[in-house]
């Protein structure tokens, strides 16, 4: 037989845990997707300059 009593404190505790988890995730720094792209473009540019200087 199921228990018909619902503990309102349990729901509050679950909500607080959820809210605190969301705050912690929001506070975590998010890594930019542009950083690897910039690194690749910079690397290609350096290689192009070095190749130009060696072949010129």
C-alpha cells in the first residue's frame, strides 16, 4: 500500500539542491570555442610567414 502522506520539506530540500547546483554550474567558467580556432589560424599564419621567408 502506498503512503498518501507527502512531505513538503522533502520537496523544498530537493528544490534547494537543484537551485544550488544550477548556481554552481553558472559560476563555472565556460571555455570559449573560439580559442582553438584562433590557435589554428595563428599557427597557419606563422607557418605561411616562415615559408615565405625561406622561399623568398
